[in-house]
């Protein structure tokens, strides 16, 4: 079975590619290397440099690899805050690119599609942990682009029989235990890598965005989920789509950790004092975001294996220590 992985040179995509190859899949990575890294792509995966916004690139990809029968779509802009600064870029890159991909994929009768979706669809949850049936209220332009993506795929299923699985990630983190691939964003905005950059001497302190939230220690609580657990979920989802049922899953470890707890874990793992400075709240942050992942556990037998905060931070630390400047390219 040949799987197209768009954005397969990126953080989550590269870990999923590694898992797919290890499970015996033929993998074709398609990436424009705007945020991804060529070195992150497993040596046994085919690599195609191209842009989803250029329909000719997508057509050439499917002409070269007509055996593609499933797609995992990671290629996307991913920052909540940035999406409120440059909304047109987000709508363009996340929605238009998907339409190009789907137009060609449906012509080639692709029948399985895994979408990287997001917890940012749940801006006003009634119940926490958050289940799949909470109202979908995007918290940003970024979240809105994923909402559009889910709606577009709904119609692709109805019209073309393209079966989808939406995986709504909460806070992806950690790195591969082999130490070869990990998180390398530029600019970095995520809490765990930024905290570890302090331990590496690349930053003076970590800023805490608000200590006056309605949470036990006043800092925001998030559901951190290890990137290898996300990878496993993708493969289970791909296999499950064989039965012809589209699906939706919220994907987190199910435990919330506060910003202070994350920083404390990083201090314990690195042995560095990691100075922290309390700053203002960051616009758009919700106090608590924790997933209820009961559905994917029940239906697909998914179980997070790397669900302790310490292990998540340890694997990230191993990667960052060995690659303080990220990938070489
Ligand atoms: N934070 C800090 N200081 C920092 C960076 C982050 O205090 O320097 C805090 C944030 O305010 C937040 C928590 O740490 O409370 C986690 O922040 P991240 O930026 O690491 O992650 P987010 O929860 O904001 O966003 C992540 C993904 C998004 C996705 C969202 C879904 O990056 O793509 O989860 O909930 F949409």
C-alpha cells in the first residue's frame, strides 16, 4: 500500500513517516520544505519537493506515483497567534492547498484520507475532558481553516466515497527515541522546546504567559501527547478506514499539565534551574484544554505509551541536546 504524506518533512509528519516505513508501507513524502527539513525524512521514503498550491505539482506527483491509495495530510500552517496576524495566508495555504490536493486525489480515486486537525476547534467546551461531540467553535483563523477542511472532507466522502479520519491533536510534544528526529520550528513558539532552549543556554528565561487563570496554580493546563503516540494513532486510523467508515477522534493523553508543571519537569530532566519570568496572558489562550480520547481507545485500541510528562520531556531533551541548532539544513 502506498501512502502519500504531505508535510512529511515536518515535525509530526516525519515521525509518522518513520512509523509507516517501519510497519512496511511504501511512503511518498510531498513537502515544500518551507517549514520541514529534508533530513527529517526517512531514507526509505520517496521524497518529492513541491507546492500544493501549484496544481501542476500535485498532478505530476500522482502521475509519478499512481499507486497512491491513502493520504495523510500534515502540510499546513499551524500557529494560532500567527493566523490572526496573516489570515489570508492561512486561508490560502490551509484551504486552497487542500482543495488542490483533493481535486487531483479524487480524480485518482484515492479512498482514504487522514487529516491533521486540532483542539483549536473547541474554543467554548461545555465539558472537560473534551469529547468529539462538543460544539465546533474554532478559536482562531487557524482553527477555522481546520474546520473548513473537515467540512470539505465531509462532502468528498458524500460525493466521491473518500473516507476520512480527522485526528484532532491536542499538544504534540516529545521526539523519537532513536534521537534522529525531533521538533525544529523556526520561529519556535511551543512551551516545551522553548523551555529546553533555556537549559541549552540559548535563552535567558522562559516566559510564563499568565498566572491568573482559574486553575490550581494559575497557569494554563494543556494535554501533552507524545509524537510517537500520535504516529501510532495515524496508522491505526489508516487501517481502520478499510472498513469504509469515516471517523473523528480527539487525541490527547487525557491528563492536563500546567505551564508550571512542564517547567518543573524540564528542570528535573535537565538539571538546569531554568529561570522563569511571569508575563502577561497570551491572547486566545484557554485556561484548560484536555482531550477525552475514550473513543479512539475503544474503537481502535489506541493507548498512549509515552504518557508521562517526564518521558515526553526526556525524549524532547535528548533530541534538543544532540541537535541544539535543529536539523543542519
Ligand atoms: N506558554 C508559555 N510560555 C511560552 C510558550 C507557551 O507560558 O513561552 C504557554 C501557553 O500560554 C499555553 C501553553 O504554554 O498555555 C502551551 O502553549 P503552546 O504554544 O506550546 O501550545 P498551544 O496550546 O498554544 O497550541 C497547541 C498547538 C496548536 C493547537 C493547539 C490546540 O501548537 O497548533 O495546541 O490546543 F492549535
